[in-house]
C-alpha cells in the first residue's frame, strides 16, 4: 500500500522556511536590541507574517507550473534582499533605504570593501532557496495545488489577519510607529525587513513625486513673505558679540521651563541653572517656546539648524532627510568653522546619519564613540555625566572655531534613575512620570555643572559660547492632574497648556558681563538667525522664519507647530484668543458661519496674526515638500535671487 503523505502546499513550506531563516538572521546576524519579551515575540512573529504574505500570492496563479515558478523566484529574490541588507549592515549598522540605493556616498563606500563584508557561511542563507528550488521542480505534482476559490480566499484572509495582528502588536509596543517612523531598527524589529522596505518605498515615492513636480516657481512669493514679515534689516546690538568663538550647544533633553527657579519637596530642582541665570555673562530667556511636532528631538534640531518648521506629520528628519538645506553648520563651514554632534545613540535614530549629511555636519560622535558599561548606562543609554566626561576629548581634538552640539539623554521619559544618581526625592502625586521627572532633571543639572568645570579645565571655556536649550516638553498633557497639583492650580487650562510649552534658553558668553533675563516671546525658530548674528555672520538670500532674539524689531509672535501661537499680546489655542496679560479669553469661541462648517475660528483680535501663522507654516511646508532650497542660491554676492531666474 502506498503511504500518502498529507500534502502541505509549497507556499506554506516556503513561508515557514523563509520565516525561520529571516528570524535567525535578525536574531544572530543583525544586532537588534530587544528590551522586553513583547519585542522578542514581535521579532519572532514578523518574519513568518511577511513571508506568508508574499508567498500566499502564489495561490492566485491558476497554472501550477506558474505557481512553482513564482515561489522559486520569490524565494531567491527575497534571499538576495536579506543578503544585501546583511552586507550593508556589516558596514553601516543600518538597513538599506531607497535614497541610499540611488544616491549618497554610502554605497560607494561599500563598493571598495564589499568583499571583506561577505562571509563564507553566508552561503547558508541560500539553503532554503535551494530546497524550494528542488521541491518546486521535482515534487511539483505533490506540492502544487490547483486552489479552489475557498483556498484562495483563505490565503488572502489569513495574510490580512496576520498582517493586522502584527501591525496591531507593533503599534501597541511603539505607538505612532508608522506616522513618526523613529528609527529604522524599530521598524525592522516591529514590522520586519520586507514590510519596512515597502514602507520606505511608499514614503519615498510620496516625497519624491512632490519634489519632482516642484520647480521653484513658488520661491519669489515665499521670499516676498519673508522679506515683508520676517526679515529684520538692522543688526541687533549683539551682532558679532561672539565673533570667532566656538559654539557649544547643549540640547537639554525634555527640559521644561517650569522647573527653573522652582522647588520640589523644599529643594531647588536646578540649582546650577538657577545660578547660571544670575551670572553676568548669561542671557536667559524665560518666554522661549518649543515648536516641535512628532519628531521630538529631531524636530527641535531641525528648527535650530534651519529656522524652518518641522512637519505636522512624521519626522522631517526621516521624510525629507536628503533634501537640500542651508543648514547652520553648512553656513558656518563656509566661515571656517568645523561642526560636530555628540550623542550616545544609534546614528540611524531619527535618521540622523542621513540628515546630518544634508545639514553639512562634519562629524557625528554616536554610540560607538563612547564606552558603555552596565554601570554608566540607564534607560536610553549612556548617562549624561559620563557622556560629557567622555566627550571632552573629542571637543579638544576639534579644529577651532567649532560648532558642536551635545544631545543629552538621561532626562528622557520614563525618567528612570539609579539610586546613586538621585540627589533629590521624587515628587509625590498620581503620576510616576512627573514624580520621577524632578530627580532626573536634577541629575542633568549636575551633569551640565560638571561639564562647565571640564570646559574651564580644558581651556575651551573662554573661547566659546555655551547655549543650553530645552528640546521639547517632557511631561505631556496626560499628566495634567499631577501637574496642576504641582503648580498649585485648580486645573490646567488650554492657556496653561501653551505656557507649559516653554523651555529654557540660556546663552552664556564668557566675558560678556551684560547678561540679563529677557522675557520677549521667542522660540526655537529663532536660534539660527540668533547664532549667526552673535557670530557676526550675514547671509544673503537665505529663507528662514525666525528672528535674532536680541533684535528690537522682531515679528512679535511664535507659531507652534499645531497652528497655535503666542504673540506679545495674545495666546491663541483651541480656537480661543487669550489675553496674555490677564490670561483670560479676549472673546469666547465663535463659530464661523460663512463656511457652514463646525470649524471654530479664533476671535477677531487673534485673526491677523493667525493668518500670518498659517501662511508661514504653509510656506515652510512647501519649501520642504518641494525641496525648494535646490533652487535658492544662498550666500550669492550678486543680486540674482534664484538660480532659475
Ligand atoms: C534619541 C534622543 C531622544 O536619540 O534624541 O529622542 P526623543 O524621543 O526625545 O526625540
Ligand atoms: Mn528629546
């Protein structure tokens, strides 16, 4: 009697083998960090989900020979994708992106070293392809199935169920993964290499098509708006106050203004920064707003370097990382400055490696430049104190004058602290996040104090200016109950919410002697014009939306990324126009009737500025979507504004 083996369709065998192989590659050949069992589970599941999804397409071929052919070639093609990523990863510790495939220096770097990146055992990657090849040719009669409609529907339904399950888990593990992207490693570990490539392809095609159709025609209108509404012709009295000095910019993670000169359990939260305000060389801005969107730190970096707004959706570092920009580092470079960013994190986080190249940053000291041990890391990575300590040698080695940016990490949600680094007690409320925020901020305050000492010891202090800026809020509106208790308010009103978007800005100029507290409304969009002015640099034809914070002739408002704004007189938020003096609404919400929609419009007093804010945000978005800086000839000596004039 002939034994009849239960026949498993070949596409399922292929999906299982391929899923298993991909999992092994993820787990043992890529260096993917897994922080909890859920992440391990998702990483285990997603290779099988992706493989099933692709191989299940084969059931739609009516001729079994075509089915077999499809499975054969797809296995080979997918294996080559895994292999290419593996080789790329060995060189760059990153995954391939479409823009990198077509341009950029990365690939050419790879060219020369490719042979050293291929290992003999890589041949094992092709085992399943060989098995599938054999089975599809020799066992076709047993494995190929002429699927009835139900079989096809089953394969499709199963694919969709698996994919949604995977995406659901991924969103749970990392909310807003798709809109914000964060990091390629996150994407790969949550949705798998293949879905990541599809995602990358979609984002890339969308941005590319907007870019392709843009031709620079909109530029004169944008330039006119900037000339009329933003640009200030007079230099401020601080122009050139730090000419030729090094710039040491500290991006203070999640540092909000409400902790400055404030206490918790009777103790000062930021004793060093409080003293720094009183220092005669410090200009401190207590009405300085963060203007970030979903891209958090990267958005604040984008604002600072370009004086453009980040996007309302996604992180511009990710979506438009290979655009042309007139970044501050690039401008400074032309003035003889070198530039570097120091941040102990993976360089692909927020696509920093891609964006920094576009901004003209010379050097990035990322995770691999630091020595990490069990003791000197917590939460997101290297603690701030060892971070500054280990950074000083890099700073000393830089050619002067330099522009350097330090991005701290310890004061990051969830504000986890080890016992020995905790100098003050946590707050006591229903929000562990707010409670732990205070000791974490104190730790950063101490780290910055130590850094000042190291700067003085290294001899760099006198020749540098030190800027300290909070990047974005650390405590979201989810913690408003605890926040109102801390601030001793009945509740956090929309007005207070906007006020909570203030982050501290310190500009410390050793030897200046005229430091003061400045309460003008200012924001991150102002950093590029401010730094250029302090260094005494004038740039022709640049397009930007901020003002020198020292200028007397500023545009008078700061736009937040969601369209809210703070002006000298008003705060506009949730359709209400508040008087800044009283904190009360100027006029309560009014419904706009002409549009016959439920849309609320801000009260009249805010309207003129609201219109400017909307125009400004839209112009900034257009510059980015159309990659319009391709057509701007910045720094040109002649009167021609645009290359295509
Ligand atoms: C990550 C660091 C913190 O590298 O910049 O990220 P965040 O979540 O604040 O953007
Ligand atoms: Mn941040």
